[in-house]
């Protein structure tokens, strides 16, 4: 079930250049949220009609709070970054599906690239079994490193070689001779394509959370579709709605 709420900002701070951590007090959304879901956040500036989709980083059901970690990338997120404790934001959520928590894997790679790192925090807390988080960053600003390492083994890759393995997340997996039964990943398209191919090569399951620009966020407008292997019952073509059918898909369901 999804809710439209006016959430109270409990805390906001910049945790890396241009990357913000935002804790929100909700009425129902936190209690319903699952790892891998997202919320759509509306601007106060009414000239920006469409909400901004932001992945859920952490969930505190007991205190009914959510943590969002986002990058300031445009006018909407720039507006959000200017708000502080005591102010409010209107949001809808939780939206989409999350990562499967009941597959019984013994060891799983949780792989995040860039702003795809935040969803791995709550996933690392809730997913049973052994977890290896592989996080990819551009440089040495390793945001959420402490949170990720509390519940999983953390391996880091940086494009500039300033921390961990120089290169990408697959380079880190190979350099450290890591193995797992499945991949759960979120990040940019080229990373997800490479992980899908790697999973096929290794013969392991793979679940991918797709990042895409969205409009309605609830599956009505068909602005955020990806190609699927099978015909979708809603559109009667080989498309799936990322906001409604995703953002998490089994890799063999979709074409990247």
C-alpha cells in the first residue's frame, strides 16, 4: 500500500560533496517500506510539477522514520538540499517492488555504484545469510562506508584508485577473488549490463534495480519503461514499467 504524506525533516546533512543524507518522520510510509523501494518527493516550488524519485537508504519502523541519500543533480534536488530540520516535504510511497529477501541464498553480492550505493544499506541489514557489499565510487569520498560495513563485508572500487581497487566493481570482485550465489545490484546502466553478463557467465541469479527518470512514479504514464523479454500484460508489448513493475527485476526478465 502507498501513502501520500507530508513528512517532517528530522535531520539533513551533506555527507560527501553534493551528496545529502535526509531523515524524514513519516506517518505510514516507513512502516510499509522494504529494501529496494523508493519514494517520490515533491518540490515546494510549484513550477516543478513532477516529483523526484529517491531510493530508500534506511528504514526505522519503530520510530516511523526513513533515510534518503541523494545526489544534488538538478533544480529539484537542489531545492531539497536547502531544507533543514523542522521543515516538511510532501512525498508518496513506498513505491515499486523491492529486493527478494526469501530466496535462501547462502552468500550474496550487494553491489552499488555511485548513487546506487544507498539502497544497499537497508538491504545489508535485512537480507539473511552472508553478504559482501561491493561499492563503486568515482573517487575517495566513500559515503555510507561505515553503515555498509556494520552488517556485511565491504569491498570498495574507485575509478581514480584513491581507495580500494582501481577500476569498477567487477574489477574489485576479480582482484579479491570473491564468489557468491547471487547478485543484488543498483547503479548506472553500464554497470548493470556488465553484472548481468557476469552473472550469466557464472551461472548465478541476479537482481537489478534500474535507475530511470520518472514522471508519475505509479505506473500510469509509461514514461519509464525498459525492454522485457516477454510481452507485458499492461502494454501488450515487450516493455516493463520501472516504477511499477520494478525498480528491481530479475536480470533474465529484461533487456539492457
